[in-house]
């Protein structure tokens, strides 16, 4: 079976549409979404609609949670807070209803799925390095935990002796004797210095994973953001992937 994992769309309709086209071209049978449908971009309603239509498992991210008014915005930086407040004024009733049906965490086959980290999904903690990943391996029983949140595609491997290593490989054949935490990257706002939309494809028949990078019309996305008078920082970062 070929499955696709997408995350951190952040209301970037152009990126999401191109990723969905690539997923169809790749013959993927299942799509699972790991959170943050909204925030930062200008098309929250259309993105929620597409995610709800195409994805089997749908998770909440911290921006989704905030847009629903489930957490305080005090922990958000200024531009993130501004984008959440803008999103709250634009969300339609049916979008809110769809988003409210998303889950905090889930499982699929032998995969644990969560937006941020498996220990306490609602705390929105980041997994940004080996030390944090090492702590998180004790917090799920499956062989693989798939995450988003940081927007940085990264593979953490727990070796047989318990040590944890990290890899930035675009493709990898997973060892069934090892365990993994895999950050699937971001569709709508990559932050690994590559502006192309990113998602993860898994072929369960041969245990092979592949990060797919997809070009989209960044200029069009940026023009819509400027028209909505979004902060320059949010607009400009899309072109550089940071």
C-alpha cells in the first residue's frame, strides 16, 4: 500500500492543490493529515474543505486549536497571533464544524500519528533534536511515530542499543528491527531552506519512505497575502523556505 502523510498546510491553497495532484500521480491509496490546516495563509475554508474531502485521518494542530478558541494566544508570537485572529474572522460555520471533528492523535497500521509529540499532544511540544527525540521514543508503542509541527523533515532512528541517530535523507528503507520518529515536513510553509511544498510517501510493501518536494505558484500565494495585508515576514519567508 502507498500512503501519503501531509501536515502544516497553513491555509496555503496553491501548495495543497499541487501536493494533492502529485499524490494522485504517485498512485497513493490513503492520505492522512497531521495538523495545522489553518494559520499564516489566506484560504482556511478551502484548505479545510480539501483536507476533509481527501484525508482519512485528520489531526488538529496548535493553529487549528487556537482558531477554534481552545487555547490562549498568549504563547503565540506576534505574527502567528495576528494570523490566527485573522483566520478566526474568516472561518465559516461549516469549516469550524469540520475542524472540530479532527482528532488530537491517532494510529494507522503500526504508526502513531500526532501533530507535535506523542507524550502530551495537547502541550504542542517540539521535537527538534536527538535529546528531545530520545525522550519521546518511550511515549509510543508503535514502531513509527509520524509528526509535523516544526516544518522540518527529519528522521530519528532508535538503534537496537537505545541510542538515537538522525538523518535528513530524502529516501530511506526502514529496518523492521528499529523504531523511528519521522517529521513529515510542511506542505504550506517549509522551513528547511527549501521553498517547495513537502510531504511524505510511504510504501508499506517495501518499508520505503520518500520525501516528495512539489513546486507551486508561490508568487500567487504571496500576492493574496499582501492583498490581505499580512505581515511582510510571513509573505517573504515562503520564497526562501524559512
